[in-house]
């Protein structure tokens, strides 16, 4: 049980590290697309690490399968909704021309066909 507890602690610390890295990425990145990358991909990995740690804790120490299933459902919802939200934010930023100081040279087929440009 000590090894499981150490694994849980390591997963939570890794998750906290990724959450902190994502937060710092939002503050330090130069343009919208980079900030979007930092605000979706990195914290998703952090939340998944914390969720796996929570599932292990609920299953091993609390002996509660109900709580483990709830944590797994929340983790799956985050895993599925973050890419969708990221895509919508990217399309909105492109359409509003919020690409930052440097103009991103996208191939017209990337988003232009969606906006009839």
C-alpha cells in the first residue's frame, strides 16, 4: 500500500506541475494561438494525472468504486471537451483576426474555406 500511496502522490505532483506550466504559458506566450495551446493541452494532461491519482486513491484507500467511477467520468468529459473548445477558440480567433503581433501565414485551405474567404 505504501507503493500505491507514493504513486498517487507522484501523479498529483505531476498534475500540479502541468497545471502550473499551463498557467505560466498563458501569461508568457506571445499570441492567441500559443496561449490557446498552453491553456488546453497542458492542463488536460495535468487533470488526467490528478484524476488517475484520485481514482487510485478512491479505489485503494476509500474502497469506493462509486467515487472512482465519478472521477473517471469527469476525466473523460475533460478529455473530450477540451479539444472541441480549443478548436472553437481557434476558429473564433482566426475569424476575429486576433492572431497577435506576428501574422500567422495559414494555408487558405486551413480555415479560409470555412469562412468563404
